[in-house]
C-alpha cells in the first residue's frame, strides 16, 4: 500500500496533534479547516510505497490568502464518498471520511 505525508516549507507536517488539518490516506489529499495566516507557504506531497521501499516527492504547491473576500472557483460543498454498503466484522473498527470542502 501507499502512504501519504505532506511537507510544509521543508518541514514534515505532524498532523496527529492537529485538529485543523488532516491527510486522507485514501486519496492523499490534505484538508485544512479554517485557513489561518500561519498556513501560508509551500506544501509538497510525499508518496511512499512500503513494498517498493521507495518515496516520490511531488512539486511544491503554494498556498496564499486572498484578502478580497472572493471565494475563487470553489464554493463550499459537502463531499461524501461512502460506499453503498460497508461490511465490518463484529467488534472491528470502520473509518468513514466526510469533508466539507471550500476555498
């Protein structure tokens, strides 16, 4: 399987303690709730294959804040990708991801 890590301004993002940011291990997407001035900078995704023992680093993507109040091309929406049926063994854990997207 693949795992996803994000680098922010050349430092690994440690998101376990961070309630505002989340990396989907399903898609690799980085989600940020309520962007703050401290979030401005360059974000780089690193994809690691444990089986191949190899990592690939993507290009940096800059995040900037708009001060004009214009939302841009994305309007807030709810993004849900639940399968029609989810099976789980009794006593096991199931993780579902649901995000409100916006810009």
